[in-house]
């Protein structure tokens, strides 16, 4: 009977314990002293500094059963619902902590990463969600989604992706202007819309509206040639260059360059495409830039077409850092028409079937730079006709190499043309007449004398002037 009585008592205690801990829900977890008048079956998690009947039982489950306090030590993994907080907590073997999944959370908890519905969060994407839609609702009035960045040079934007590869982005990307960008491959981006953060002005870099042009707000460079070159590129970086110079010319001609310059930067190569200049809108300069240190590395070599030509094109242009050669009855540079001005700097002029530099009908050509070379012959090095103008205002040196021959004359002016060459010093010798001035044209050396220009035959000015 004694043994049976003991078993009966143990069974009753087990039932009492089950009543206390199964579907565990407590009224409070912050009390350190037992309530004065607890209800039968009331349960609490004992606070951190317990007194009275709870003394020495911090963190345990205190259940008021049969008029007395029963205390139960939690086991790691036990979950309890805290009634006065409406949160779930779990015993981790040391303390009660917020339950991070399932029936509740600690409103004061902090998390390094949050992944929802099978998503993967990491150090960069710290909040990650798999869901067909996301709803951010108002709480009685309006609602704002805030994206903050630390400094103007940082990025605060929305990025749209296909298979985790960027396709569109809008926001403050690298500055405080508002950008709308698109990409076909996730690496090369195009600025579709730009809103200036200071002025509110809107520009459309790749769109012409009602026949309008893109208006430049700064100097621009387009790259021509090199790895990955294609005329379907935007040409704006050395990694996305155009394939041909003529395409670069066409792109520049479609701009309103305003007061800014457009540089067409060519890589070292030998190119056979003749380049036909076209007029942009604006007062800035279109610059063709090759290798200004070693022009012989960046070559324009044509057959039956001028290397550079312009016919009735208005605008200001510059050609520098090229070696030019042309076969057939064509010139290296052939320009005509009023309102046109061309600067020539640091070039190498090789052989030509017609002329090196030809200016007609009020076109203006100006020599400059410090690295000009004449390495091949032609009927004439420079010729101005019919009010054409060729001048030199800055001191520079032309190196004449290999004793090239000029069948007509080194310099020719006719038909009221004006050639003013004062600051050029020629080093080296050439074969042929030094100059020929006719039909009321003027060749002005400003006192350079009859031997100013290279040649081995004296110049003539039968119906023109030479000074």
C-alpha cells in the first residue's frame, strides 16, 4: 500500500506539472515578487531579482496550484506566450529571448538580416523577400518610402533587374541630380532622363523631342576604335567606343553643343575611311584628336577621296595628332565655304595626289601646335583659292623630312585668296617652286623674305602679291 500511495502522489504531481507547462502562457515575465492574490492556475515567468516564495528561482515558471506556488525549471526550447506583451519567447538555456519566427516577436529586437518566405539575406541584401507583391499601406493618412544616402557622391536609387542583372535604375545615382537610366546587359548604361537637382531642368540625352537636339551642358568626348568598337555603342567611354570616325561625326552633328567642345578621340590605328565633316549646332568646337605626341601612330590613309573634307559646312573644327596620306587626285584636307574655320595642330602631312591643305571660297584654315611634320610630296603643300584663307598666328615649327617634291609650288594663292604665314619656322628642304601668288592673291610672310618657304626654285608673284 505504501508503494501504491507513493505512485499515486507522483502521478498527481506529474498531472499538476503538465497543467503548468503544456500550452505555456504566462501573465507576466517582469515580476520579482509573487502577486498578493493570485488566481488558481495563474502562471508567471519569475523576474530577475525574485523575493518571497520566488526567491532563488529567477527565470523559472511559477504556477499557483492548489493554493501554493509551484516552480518549474524550463528546458531549452520551451516556448511561452507573454500575455501582457502579446509576444512569444523561447528559453535558450540561459534566458528567455524573443521568438524570431512563428507566433510573435520582440518589438525591441534588432536583427542583422531578415529573410522571408524562403528568400536569402546577406551582408548586402539584409532584407530579402520572396513574394508575388509587396504592400506598404497608410496608417490613417499618407505614406512615404524613404531611401537615405550618407553623402552626395553615394547612390540612393531603385534598381530594376531581370535574372538579377540590372535593366533600369532611377534615383540619386552618384550625385544629387535625379537620374533615369536603362541597360540592355546590366553593364553598359544609358542616361534616358536627367533632372538637374539645382535648376530642375530636364534633359533627354538620347531622345530628340519634336525634332529637337540634345543640348550639351559640358564638354563631351566620344571614343573611336579599340577593343569592342561598334557603331551601335554609345561611344562615351573607352570601353564602349564607336567603330568608325564618320559615325562619330554624325553623332556630333546631331547635337546642340551650345558653348561646349566635342572631342572625337581616335585610338592608334591605320584607317582608310574618308571623313566628311558636318556642322553641329552651337559655338563650340568639334575636335578630331589622334596621337598628338606621335601622329605617325594614328593614320588616315585614303584612296580617291580626301582624308578630311568640308563643303559649305559652318562651324569651328580642329584636327590634331594625325598622319594623313592620300592617293589619287585628292587632298589630305579639302575645305570650302564661308563660316568654316579649321585649326591644324601637331599633324604629319605625307604624300597626296593633289594638295596637303586646300582652302577655298572664304573657308579659314589656321596652323598651330608644336609637332608639325611634312613627310611626303604633293603638287602643293598649301593652296588658298577664291577668297580662301590660310593663316598662322602662333609660333610653331614644321619639320620637312626626306626632301619631298612639290610639282606646282610649296605655297599657292590665287583669286583674291590670303595666306598669312609669319610664325612658322621650316626645318628641312624640299624640291620645287617656293611659292606662286596670282590673280590678286596675297602671300604675306611679314618680312620672312623670298626664302621663307622650302624649295629649290624661286617663287613667283606675276599677278599676285608676295610680302
